[in-house]
């Protein structure tokens, strides 16, 4: 059910745009918001009606409309029904005035123009009074995130404990700007973007009611351009009807929106995947000459690239009503023939290229350069494919000259080297020739990579002690302490360290150690975590040596004689030898104070 009085003209004779004429008047007419409607239906039927609601979503999904419908449901009253109800099939006593925004007990306020504490004080002063005629006094505050901090704080107490006859409904497109103290006092509903397929059905129904002939592809274009907004889709349809003189055609909508022909976008995609740069540039120029924006062409190309990638993993995506027949059929064929690597690389290059075209003062030239890069990339293998080709190449050169007399095995090269440069291989897809990265070696000669030289560590690291000393020599004292405390060695080889860690090791320790080793030694290291327990940490080794030294010191006859001679004396430190001429052990013994001896340092006697 849409708003009552669905005529092309309002009471004063002015034309009513489609977005207002077909604005939903009850929950059944809301498009794409079934979860919210189900929740409200259950709440009303069980009597668990909240005191405040927060409606959030992108523009045009129906936040204000839902707020009015909710206010109508709260104050629903007919000759037979006098209670809140979500069944609004019969026009109630207050319904017409509420939906037209002129009911005295349903107060709508735009927070964008009423942001201050004084506006909120006015609400607080008026909530004490009972409604004039309706069951509830309902405050609808649109774009509530625009309220000032003082206004939000002033609203909190009333929002938490409102009078029983007051309800609050908030709407916002910026939910993150609403204080959590306000959100926690409301039931929140996230109104979803409307699916393009549902929008197409909704627009088709309205076109039938208006008696307007509309082509299916034109409706799909309008739905895509609306990006999930029902209001935007109706505004575009309204414009298209005026543009086409009462008939909406695909060509008219494309010209009006500056869009590229979707079938021609698919042709452009195919030319790029073939690596046919001339055909791709010619297609782009032809679309530009017919009025297509170069940015729009690349956006459509990126969208089709995403569609093909998605179809590879979700074949049911081809059932989307917003897709043209060309997109659906050829998209499936491309998805079956193109590798994910190719599609992923094209997607990344388009994401980078679109902003370049948007910011360029020569958008057509910039778009052509993007297409050249895309088409050229069809010739290039990924790194793993190049390495795989090197590994799969035969050890002996193939006989006979190739490529204009240059032997593939000449010089230091050979088939293994030439396999890196791969050719394009056509893959039949029923709708032409599509390209993918090759799996066969071309004829071109590629110089071989020089044989790797043996790695010699300028700064050898063979033990954990050397690793800790390396940290110290680079003035990383804190990291040295961390190495000594958390690292349990398992295996240390040139370029590879395998360790286990103590429970208190930082989560980023291995990544930090890899980066620091690269900076300290000038070469890449692989630092891996082992499942083996590993040896003791340097701190544990030192503690163990210290304990052994203390035990040995206590057992030493000289030390034992000193301890017995001075009751209360104890060993407080054992200094381990650090040089060949250092005594085996130097023991510090703390003696108890002698009460008969004056320890004044100033007294020489």
C-alpha cells in the first residue's frame, strides 16, 4: 500500500514525483526490509514495545518512511481496533495525518537544523504533557547524529526514563557518530541496501501502474545506478520517463546516465583478455564518441571483472535479475575459461587505474593507458608460473633455429630460460576467443639468470649467544634481553633459524627478529617456530650455571670455614670467570655486623 490519494497531481495541482507518490504507507509495502518488519511484528503481538528506536542505513532505504509507519502503528485506531498494531490494511483514525506529517502528536524534527541544547530542552519540557488526541506522543528526530554533545547529554535522562505516553524514533546515516550512551537506550534496526533484483521488480510494478513501457535492460541500469536506494531508483526512473517522452528505453537511460553499453563492455573485456590492444582502444574510443564517460566505462569493466570472478565460485550469481542476458551468458563462459590469477590481477589494476582517470585532465588518454597496461599484462606470467616453467623445461635445447634464426638454446640460455617468456593461448568460450596466462613455452630467447654465488655470512650467526651479541653490537639492548629470555634454540643454519619460544614471548617476536636480522646482516633470514621443545634459554643457562657455582662455593673448604667463623654470613654473589687468568671463582661473602666494632668511616682508628 502506498500513500493515499495516488494521483499524478497533489491537491494544489502540482505534479507529485514517483518517490513521494509511491512512498510506502504500511509495513507490507516496505521493500527489502523483511527482518525489521518481522521483529516489529513479533514485538507488537507480544506487547514488548520499546520506548525508543534507532533506524540507520544509507540514503533512500526508507528510514523516515519507516519512522512514520511505526508512528502510525503505535497510534493505530479504528472502529474495531484500539491498540498498537502492525496490520495497517485499514486506514485508521490518525493514519492519514501521520503519513502526511501534520499530526499534532507526531513531532518530526530535523536535527541538522536543530542541533543545540535549547531544541532538546523544548522537547524535554513538552514530554510531560499527555498527547492531544493520539495514544502516544511520538518524536521523530531525523539525522540525529547532527545533534551537539550538549544536546545528546541533555536527552539522555528523558530517553532512559520517558513518560509512558512518549516514544522516540531516531534516524541517521552516520551511526558511528551517535554516542554509545544514546545507542544503548534504543532498539537498533539497520535498514539494508535493497537488492538490485528486488529494485527491478519494484520499478517494473510502478511502471505498470503508471502505464509506462520500460525495457528490462533499462530497469537493470536504473537499479544498478541507484546502489540499493529505493528513493534514488524512483528519482532516476522519473527522470528517464521525462527524458524518453513517456517511454523508457535502454539507449535513453544509457545516454541520460552517461553509461557504457553493457554488451560493449563485455566486448571490451574480451579484447583485453585476448591482449588485442588495438581492438580495446578502438572500442573505448567508440563508446566515448557515443557519450560514455571513460570513468564509467572502467567502473563497468571492473564490475564485470568482479562478476566473472564471482561466477567462478558462485554459479548461482548468474540468476541476478539486474544482469543482462549478455552479461549472464558470456560471464559464465569467461568464468569457466579464465584463471583466478588473471582476474585478480585485472581487478587490482583497474582499482588503481580508475582514480588516475578521475584525477586526470585528459581522462580519455588516461583510460587508454589503463587499458594498454591491462592488455599487456595478459602476456605476463606470474612469478610462480615462470618458476614452474623453468622447472618443467627440458635439459637439452631443441634442435633448429627459431624466431628469425635465433636458436632457443644459443649462448648460455636454452629452453629453460626461454620458458620464462610465455605466449598467449586462446581458450574457446563459445562467444569468441578469451585469453589466459600460458602454460606453453614461446620461441623467444631469454638470457639465463647467473648462477647463484655461495652465500657467505659477513656476520655469522651460529648460536643463540652470537645472536644476542649481534643485537648488542647493534645497540639493541632491549632486544638482546628479550632474546636471552624467550628464545629456545632448535636449529640454526645460514639464513635459517628455527626456535621455540617461552609462554611470555611477544606475539610479534618472530616477525621483529626477521626484520632486525635483515637490517643487521644485509640478507634475508627465515625465522620459523618449531614444534620441538628446544634447548634452554640463555637466561636459564646462566641461572643454572649460577646455581651450580653457588653450590660449589658452599662446598669449598675455605668458604665453609669463613661461613662457620662468622655466624649469619651468607653468599650473595658468585662471579664467573671471564678470562683465562681469572681465578676459578670469586666469592662475595656478606658478614654480619659486629656490635662491638665502630663502623664509622670517619674514624681512622
